C-alpha cells in the first residue's frame, strides 16, 4: 500500500507506463489474479492511500479464506460495497472459488429481502447493513469497525460478511497460472446474476458472463485506448449497475488503469481531481456542473444512462475542456452503440448488427456481447440512418427520471396495496425545471372523508420503503374518478391536464 503520493507529473508517467496499450496483452477477467503483473502497479486511488496489485492479491487472499469457511461451492454471494477496491477484490475472490455472484440493484432492506432466496451470504463494507442482521444477535456498528471481517446471521437465514477495512494479517495465497484450467475458464454457466427493477418494477435477474465482458473490453479497447492511457477513471455511477461495473471497475482493471475508490456525488469533487482523468457519468450529474468552479481539463468524459440534453453537453464540453462521448445500451445487452457529442446518429460497436422492428419501430440487434446469437428487440424506437440510427424514445412504461429507470407500473402496484386506494395512474409530469412522477388517485368508498393529508403521508411512506427517492411522486391528485375519453378509455391528455394547474 502506497502511503505517499508522488509528484503529479511522475505518477501520470507511471499510469501511462502500466497501461495495456496492445490488445493482444489484455488478460481475461478470470485470469487476472494468476497472471504476472508488476506488484507495484497502481490499481486504485483511495482518499488517503493508493492500492497496488500486491494489495489486491493480499486482500483477495483474505476474502477467499473467509469465503471458504462461510460458503460451499454451490453458494451464491451478494456483493454490496461502497469501495470500488473492495468490490473488485470480492468479485475476484468469488470467481476464484467459483461462487455465483449476485449484484443487488439497491442497498435497501426491502430489496435485499425480495431477492434473499438467491444468495446465502452478503458481503459488504456498509455499516448501515447491520440492520439486516438478525435482531437477536444484538450487534452494534462499533463491533464491525473493530474488526475487518464479521459474519452474522441475516434475517432471511443468510449471513452478512462485513469487510470494512483492508485486512493486515493472515497468510496470503500464492496465486499462479497453475490455477487456470479449461474447466475454470469455460463460459458454460453465468458468473453473475445482476438485478434491475425490470419493466414491471419487480426485481429482475439478468445472467452475465465474464467471458462476454472480456469481449466487450476488447472491442472498446481499440476505440478508447488513446484517450484513456495515462489517466485515472473517476465515476458518478453505481458499480452494482452494469454501467458502473464495466466502465468504473472492470474496464480499468483489465487495462491496468487506476480507478478512484469511491463515487463522486457532487461537482465540487471533480474540481479537486489532482491527476489526468477520465470521467464516466450521467446527464443527471453533468447538468449540475457549476460554471463558477474551475475544473481541471479531462482526457475524455463518457455519458450514459439517459439522453444527454444539448445544453448540458455543451456546458460539459466547455467546463471540462474535453471530448464528450455517449454510450447506449441496456442491462440486458451491455453496450450497443456510441456517438460523439453533439452528433445525433449512433454508431454500433464492432460486430453488432441492427435493424428496425417492422411492427413498433424498435431497435433490434444481434450482438456478440449476448449469450445467444438470436435477434434481440430493445425498448427504444428508432429512425434508420445510413449505417446508423437515431433514437426516438422508449416504447414501454419504464420512464427515465434524472437518468434512472423508473417503473410506473411498480409505483401503481405499490399504491394499490393500500386499502384506501381504489384506482391509481402514474405518469411523467414535466415542468420547466425537471421531469418527475405524478400520481392520480381514486379513493375507495369509506375513505373519501378521511384526512387527505394523512392518506398522502401514508402513501408516500409506503412508496419510500420500496423505491428510490427520485421515483417518489412529486405531485399527487386525488380525484373522484379517472378521466375517460368518448370511447370510455383512460385519457392520458386529461390526466396531464390535472397537473397543469
């Protein structure tokens, strides 16, 4: 572990020297622990220290030893880490032991309970997860701070393994290429079960294969290596989602490119970056860049997770003085296409074929990044261009609010769980500041005379227990009945008018 930060110029040269610029030198993810790598190559930049490959192997060793005592080969392990370094170590430790990796989409009690049948152990560095331990154990957060590893019973009869710091004792494993075998590297079963909200709002598990991640990294290596060599990857996106997992952690790890340990949450953090850097972000974060701050120029900025408004893109280019590249894809497909702002046309990645569905104009692809060679229909409508396409908007009832996928169906189903509510309709409401969720509610007979304030408070608390804050309805309209058109169908335009008052 490097305690002192070298001079900026010399450390940037170090970053450049350790970068893998040749595609034939890229090491598959499953072989990273066993491949020869300079032990002093920097993997991760922490807030107060830097972690090199020796730190990574040592930490993986201790995690492996704990996993061997806590799990069997048939076990699945859920990972929820704030630290990107610990996340990478836990992932590689699970790969070494052939444990199925579960990636929850949210670190909430409700979400973990809803997917608890899929894992027997939860690994985390978040002390707030003490709430998930069995209450009879009576353990407090201070005990987790005293030791790097604590295992406690989980309320769903799973266990929680807390990894709050880098371990400093134990017998490291001597990793070597002797661990690599044909059966170890064969992509015959999924390595990761990644959860998203899905189009229904219920947790949806998507199987992912590290071999296909390797393929994506190789495809994008040629496209991005010139901008990435010699810099540090910073991020504002969650690594439990596919975008953050790939671009914040795995892509830098394979390219021997350091990544910053924690996500940025405010623009002021960008202004304090001391190294040459690349930034993976979303329009929701970029729109808050403050023109009054002085930002260091970036090597490149990647935006994904939602449409980038032109004013936000122009502001980003001006403040960060760099090229801005957008990526398009989904949790199911991985990356599909890219464009350099402000171009409107999307170019597909090498090896991907695309066409327009004749029925609903949705993008349909055949991709080497999918486990099947079949055509896959996406959820976005397109207009075909020569060798490219233009996105026209989503075709389902999953809305994008501040670049988050919000299931309107889930919000409606949750609201209907309350006995007071008879009918409900969720929709996207726009004003001059932002898009948000609006809710039209019809109360059941017998509840019409109850306090509206009390009903709305209970509704909000109920929704808050199950969905992200950004998805909470900002406006709710209580109506005696749902507005219908002349054909007796629910009228979206009349619903929208309720929020124009």
